[in-house]
C-alpha cells in the first residue's frame, strides 16, 4: 500500500466528514441503520487510540420529513426552519447511537463568520481542543438555523478541511455516496477510479458534475476535490470514500484503508494564521503590485511597501485582509493590510523616505502574508 494510506491508518487525530445523502432520505428523514454504522466505525477508531472529530451534514435534510416537505427547499427561511427542526433530531440520534459505546459527544455549530473572523477562529480552535482533552467526540455542523451565505454557497467539505487544520489533524476522511474519485461520470462504463492522487496535476483530466436539483446536499464531488486539495496542500493526507465503506475507510491496520481515493500531502504544514489567511479569511479588497514588488513578496519573502503598489480596489480598513495582485491581475498573495483604503492613494508609488515619518511602515508585513501559488 502507499505511504499515504499508511499515514491515514496511523493518524492519531482524524476528522471525518459525512454528507446529508449518506445519513438521510427524502421520504424517511434520518436513516438509523446508516447512522449506527457510521457511529460504530467512529467508536472503533476511538477504541484504537485515535481522537475523532465528526463534521456532519444532515440538519436540513433531517427536518424535511417532519415538516412534510418532499424536497430540499430553495428559499432561505424554509431552509432555516428545516434546520431548526432537523438539528435537534440529528443531535439526538447521534447521542443515542454513541451512548451504545459510552462515548460522550458535544455539538459544535459554526458559521462562516466563525472561520472568517480571526478571533472567532481562535475561539473555535480552543473549544474543539478542550472537548478533545475531555475525551468528548465533537460533532461539528454549520449553524444553518441562523446562517446565510454558507447555506447558499458554503459546504461542509470545505468546513471539514478547515477544521482539520484548525485542530492539527493527522488525517481527513471525506465520506460520500460514491466510492471514490473517478476521472469521469462514475455511471459511465469508461470511467476509471483513481486510487491515489499524488499531486495536484493528477486532477487535470478529472471531470466532475455538481449535484442535481433533487439532491439533499449542497456539495458534490467538486467541493470534495476542493476540500481534499486544501487539506493536502497543508500537509494533511485525505481519503475520499463511500459512507457504506466507512469501517474500511477508517482501517487502522499497517497497510491502511484499501478503499476510496487517497490524496497524498502535497505541501508543508503551515501555521493556523497562514492557513486562515489563505483559505478562510474574508477578503475586503485588493492591491495591484508591480513586478518588482511581486518578486520581493513571493520570492524574497519581504514585506510589501507603498512603492511597489500602483492601484487599489475595495473599501477596507487597517487590519482587514486583502488580495495582492500581480501586473497580470492574478492573485499572488493575501495579507493583512496596515492602512485604510482611504489613506493609500496618497502613499502608493512613493518610497519610504518620501513619506511622512508616521507613514513609513509596511503596507502588509511579511508575517501577515501568505502566497497563493500551488
């Protein structure tokens, strides 16, 4: 077996994400047999010595049947109402099922704001760490009852990747109703399962579709690939497997799991702050850099000075996150800006010695920068 699969087997801290379609049905709400099978596999991994965090979709889907709805609603208010009903049912079902293994669980509801705002991000990190320290298995979900953007745009696959980095996980397991990543439509005879993804270039020929209108979830294979790439780029091995194969996917034998698609870590572990900047921060504007500034920021890891900037967009204040664009308009880096947008027009293009003493500071400090390349 590959090194990646052995890393997945040996991981001491694992984040597992399960989607709505793997836990619920339109006609019957939560499927107790499938939920119990998931819980049994997670409890077995816990018994083998791993800490486990579960990122679970399903709140909105679980609320459909009790409300007499036959499909996932499109309007936000009804989605939130379904989530309000379904979240209680889902938490209760997990509590009863994990109780069979004498495993305490704790519900952690997050919104996009908890990942976008730095202070909230750190608070979520502390909460999850404390739960794990108390031998509690956290069950994480988006707070769909009050959320807005993440119901329409966000997905729990990306949330799982963020949580995996947030807690310093050794592995991320994304469970789906498909048994892995195919290079085409899994229903087509010519499509081939990719057992291993060793580099981002392996995904070049992969063609995926988003879920149809009747789908219970908001994601699809595209969001799983994005999440897997995020985690792998931050040094975390990823397994994409079928929820029906969850026990095999969490295999702790020396060889590792023999199912699904394993994504090899393609980057180094980065600090929580740099990961937050790259993947979770809310970008408020952009700065257009000349070629020399791009070289200084990316290749020489220097701070960005006003002299290297010749354009700004957006309304931001000091402390906000902005994109740094190269001369071609492509994003090359992201960072925390040290000036308000209103202050910068008079400064950009000027060398530090040409500026008043109180303005002779970095526009974006090197410690607050992260490159956006591969």
